[in-house]
């Protein structure tokens, strides 16, 4: 049996609301490859090992089973306030945020969430597990008015005491500049794709300047992501030669180096794995044997601007390509 890691030793982040969150958590998107039962079992095993942050979402389709795991975790003596649980409103519920949050709370068997995200900044919906070429004719570009309508419901959740912190996900600097001035409650965190070959330095630094904690998804380069999100030109982070060299020097799997780098850089990675040996090393690596300054510099040089989660299924009629979702030229693409 693997030795638990004291959660008090895990680095913490201070949010702009004064709340603290763990500097690493566990992802719960089982991709198209892992069963909901396996993900829920991993959540329970991870809590036993010392994980306290769990990244959930209604669209992952497994919150009811994860809720049963949370119940068992708390029955075992871990208190609710020791956990940091986040979830997200899916694109088809932007007009029913409060109902959607209540459903997540019921499924997760919780009275409140520590952090609740708007999963994508537009209401474009696609069926779970759909093909990469699928398009919804109702899809439309980002709209300030629609986003604010959704955000005001997020703020209401805080007033209602159902949510402690609110956040954004999959947004860009132009979109943030568009909505931040109108927020009564600023996002406490922004969940964004972050891994060695996709470091998003501008957005990462912008979030820090705004006091918004970056949460990094696909932190290992998501080797098990759905096929619809794979492109033959994609970099395989855990095979980058410099990264493999650093892993050899520390005698660990390259995945672990991605996470050490992420935590030391200041983002909060949320790696996924259902395998105990993997998620154990993913947590343990944050409390021992840090990367040197020289290694951190090498890691910084590995950015290849290689985005995996392009979001092409959310494109609207008339959009040119997935780049339109990411405001590449510095203005919001309409
Ligand atoms: N906000 C959003 O829109 C958004 C989008 C995507 C993801 N997310 C969140 O981010 C989480 C993580 O992203 P992800 O699952 O796509 O990618 P990831 O964490 O980068 O990659 C997960 C895969 O990495 C491998 N792995 C994990 N630990 C390892 C270790 N110690 N050694 C070797 N291999 C290891 C596992 O593959 P093997 O099973 O092959 O070992 C695992 O399936 C998701 O679960 C979800 O919660 C959010």
C-alpha cells in the first residue's frame, strides 16, 4: 500500500477572495477511455492518499458517482472544509446556471462548491462524445450581453451561499478585457489549457496581473484525450527530449516533470489518472525534489504554442476555423 502524503505539505494558492486552494488537484474527465466507476474509485483513492482538490464538471457525466465517493470520503473522517471541490456549468445551461449548479450539488452530495466555472464563454452545445466534425447550427460567437447574463447568475450563486468562488474557463485576453469591467465579483480563477508545449505566457501573466489564479488542464499533455482532439502535428509533451532528460535526472516519469514545472511556475495543475501509482507520484512530486532554476529555464523553452483542445465543435456558421474561438489577432472574433 502506498504511503499517504500530508495535505498540509502540498503547496497552497491564495485566491483573490482570501480562500486558499491546494496547488495541485485531480481531474475527473474520463475522456472516452475510462469508465465513470473507475474515475469515481480514483477520486476516493486519491483522497485517501492526500488529494484535497477535485475538478468536476456536469458534462463529464460522472458527478453522481463521484458524489458517492465524496460521501464515503467524508464518512471516513475527512471534513468537508478540508476538501476543495470545483464544478462547471455546461454550455447548454447558460440561462439556467442556478438550476445546473443545484443539480451538480445534489449529484456531488454537497451543500456548496468551493469554485464554480463557466466551462466555455458561449452557449454553444454539442452532444457528449460527438465526432470532431460535428457542428450545431444554433452555435454563435461570444456575446458580451449573453456572457454577462450568465456571469450575473454565477454571482447570485455566491450571494446564495451555494458557491464560494466563481471562475472562467477557455477564455482569452480580449474576452477578459471585455467582461472584467462589468463583473461585480471578479473571477477567482481561470481554467485554461497549460502544459510544457502550450504555456500561454500572455494569458497566464494577464491572469496573475489581474489576481486570477490560473488552473492548468491537460497538464501532462493529455495523452489519453479523445481522438477528436488529436492531430498528427501535435507535440507529445512527455516525449520531448529535454523533458525526458530532466525526468532521467530526477528518476521519475516525464509526466511528473510536467507537474513539478506547473506547480513551481504558479499554475494549479489538475492531472487525471485512474492508476494509483500514477496519481500518487503526481501528488508526491509537489512535496519533494523540486526542479532547479536551470531546469525551469529549460522547461520554459519548450513552449511550442501547441493547443490540443481547439474547440472546433463549438464553431458557428460562417466561422473560418478553430482559431476563431481563440481571438488570435487580439480582438474578439465575431
Ligand atoms: N476546463 C476545460 O475545458 C477542461 C478541458 C480538458 C480537461 N479539463 C480537466 O483537466 C483534467 C486533466 O486533463 P486531461 O485528463 O485531459 O489530461 P492530463 O492530465 O494531461 O493527462 C491524463 C493522462 O496522463 C497520463 N498520466 C497521468 N499521470 C501519469 C503519470 N504519473 N505517469 C504517466 N502517465 C500519467 C494518463 O494516461 P495513461 O492512462 O495512459 O497512463 C492519463 O490518462 C481533466 O480530467 C479535467 O478535469 C478541463
